[in-house]
C-alpha cells in the first residue's frame, strides 16, 4: 500500500496536498534557521523500540532525547532536510511504500549550561539491539498528531505495524561514484570559495553533509578508509579552548569552574585521534593495481593533511574561513557595537564610566545630576538613534563597515 499522510477530515485534494509527493521542503514561517515545517507536521507517528527501551516521536525539538523525526521518503533524506536550511539542491524522486526517519544516538552538551545530555538510546545500545535483531521502528499513531498514516484509499489500520532496523553497508560502484561526484564536488568547491558570510559558509557545510551521507559516497568511503591506518598523535595548536593537562583547576578541563572563570584560548599540545598513521600497503596493493606508487604518495603527502584538517578545525575549516566567515571574527568585530548599545541604554560616558563631568563626555550630549552625582542621560527607542551613531562612528572598527559593504 502507498503510504499517505492524512486524517479522516481531509478531502481528496487535501490528501494529495499532504501526501509526501505534495510536501514542499520549506521552513516554518519562512525562517531559514528553524526546524522545517514538515518535521513537525509528521511528528507523533513513530517510535523506536528495543526490548524495554523505546524512543517516541515528539513535536518538541530537544535533542538528543526527543530527536526522532520522519523524513522525506527519498534515497538521501538528509539531503532534502539540509536543503531546507540552504544546502545546494539536487532534485530527488519520492519513493513509494517507504518511510524514512532519523534519530540521534550520540550525546551533546547543552549550549547554555554546558551539562552533558545523553540520548534516550545510546549508540552502543542501538548497535547491540541491531546485532540481536531487536531494534524496530513502530507506527505509533498518537491521538494528538494532526496526520495519520493511511493507504491510498484513506483507510487506517497501520497502528502497531513494525519493521526491524538492520545495518546495511552500501556497495562501492565506482562508475556511480564518478557520476555522483562529477557535479557535486565542483558545486561544493564553488560554495566554499565564494563564501563571504557565516550563512554562506554554513550552506557549504550542509551541502558537504548531504554528499558524505549519500549511500553512493559512503559505500566507496569504506574502500578509501581501508587504504590507511589512523592513530592518536600530539599536535600543538594556537588559540584553542581544549583540555590538555587534565588539571581540575583549569576551566578548560573543569566545566564547574566556568561559572566563575573562563576557558581562555591558548597554545596547547593535545592528542588528536583519527589522524593519518601509515599506509595499508596490503590493501593498496590489492585495490590499486599499477597505481600503487601514485596512491601511496597521495595518501602520505596529501591525504594525511586532509585527515588532520577534519580532526582539528584550526587546521581545516577555521583556517580557510577565518578571513570571512569565522564566528570568532564576527564576535570581535561586533563586540564594540554591543558595547555601544549597552553604554547608551545604561547612561555610561564616552569613557565607559558611570559618571560624567560635562555634556561632551556623553553620547547623548547630556550630563545630568542623579542621586548626588553626575551621570550621562540614558536613551531608549528612537531617542537612542543619534547617540548610538556617535558611539558607533567612534568605536566600530573600519573592517566591520568594509565587510558589511562587501556583503
């Protein structure tokens, strides 16, 4: 049966509109950084189970514990998901009789508290469940969900239907791989080279994700990974916030200290896993034929640097984006803007002090008596426009204006 997304109150036209064939990948209210609308509309219809463990869908986006979403039934669902956030678009056909979903099985740190949050089902648990043939996806029709799975006639009856989830390693088809990469890699390189803002850089990174998550790529990526061994090696990196000494008195190693102290960027020597160690000579001889010497040189001289860049952002993405799209660059450039906002709104002087000795010391050009001392007049709303402009003209680095004009 063809899977539709419908409710009993929908007309035939509405059923077609809300079938996956008619769902557009768009953002909620046109926002480019929000969760795509279709992820919320299709929530509440699935759950993962493994013995006594289960993860149910929720309309609440709170990864990793509630990150279980229904995706578009296409060959590469991640590609269509990232397209809604701005990734390069390669059209895909909808697949009949298919339900695609994604879930998170790795922990993450909370952006605000820094506390470690673990998923409902960990990677180790999922792996063990798959090995035992116990991991299943179940159609679990929540009464609160606005849409239901039906067949092509609008008939229900899928609730409780389950399917086992298995590991599958895609084969490496070199002809398909060449055809797949022939247009995608040049498009990605163009996006990276043309990135002039953080948003355009993120677009390139999401496009990269759609490529490496495609089964055509992953099948041959394993062939590549078999050609070399990785290890753990020490590297000295400038300007990083990393724990390199396991010192409990170092805020970079002790999250509790960060409530009262800072993990300051510094030059540190850290052990990095997953970096190039040596060529797998047996595998290269088996797969590469007469190109053994060429492939060996490529791995040792070029690919080793690529692996380092993927493990150390300061050697990879950060190094290439620092001149235009690095968030730390924009944090530095916009810090004076935020300071001007704070000074004008709170009535601080042109020297950033809470007192003043004359009108010329105030961005508002007004030094008034307040509680027995002189203080600059505060400005809010429309009245803050001119004082802010005075402050910005004085304190904002010219580089910021140059970049804003360029963008």
